[in-house]
C-alpha cells in the first residue's frame, strides 16, 4: 500500500486536477494532519483503514450552499439493503432528493461550493474530491482550511446535527 505523504508545495502538474483529500483517523490539530492527494486511480492504493471516515461529507455539507446539491448516494437500513444514486437536472436543495434520513444512510453527495474559487464541484464521502483550478502552492493552505469546516454543525443544507452518514 502507498503511504500517506505530507504536502509541502510539491509540483503536482495539471491545472484541472482531481484531488482526493482525507485526514488520518486520529484527532490531531489540522496542522499535524497528513493529507493524501491522489490523481486518477491512485486513491485505490491508499490504506483505507487510516483515513478519516466521513471527512469529505462533513466538509461538503458545510461548504455547499443549501440549494447547490447535484447528486446524493444513499443506502437503506432494512433487511434488504438498497443502494441508490439520486441525480437532479439542476442544482437543488436536499428535499428535492427525497432522502428519508430515518431509514437511509447518506454515502456521498456532490454539489457546488459557495466559494467558487475553491472548486467548481466537490464530492464528499470518506474522501473529498474537488474539481478545481487551484495551483500547487495553494494546496497546503487548502489542507489547513478544510478540516476547520468539519467542526461546524451541518444544518445549513437541511440535515440535523445527528444525521448518520456512511455508518
């Protein structure tokens, strides 16, 4: 397995790169976290056991506006598990996806962040995937900022603070 590496402004190539960012499972300050930035299928080379669970979802629900969701993936919590992907034709609120949070666990969501300089689109699950044009020298600042958004209550897109994500 590939090990996680500390980002220190390395040249990462490509102006429109997909970044997958996830902290280790320990509760260390954001400056001490290690982030893995992968391109393409590199995320499959990471040891999933050391990644922070739901990190991408927690960032997404605090950075995407209430009416800027595009896709929601969920699974039901019943005798027969049903996995669903709900897409809408234009960005909408969570109510448009008709997710029953009492019976379903949200696996991932996609939407547009309110800060369009951060990314045009982001998908949150355990990791966070960004479609962005940020430059390599800006990545360490991004890695310091993203964990701060996970501490906020995630009620702004219509979820209660006790909502279960990937469970």
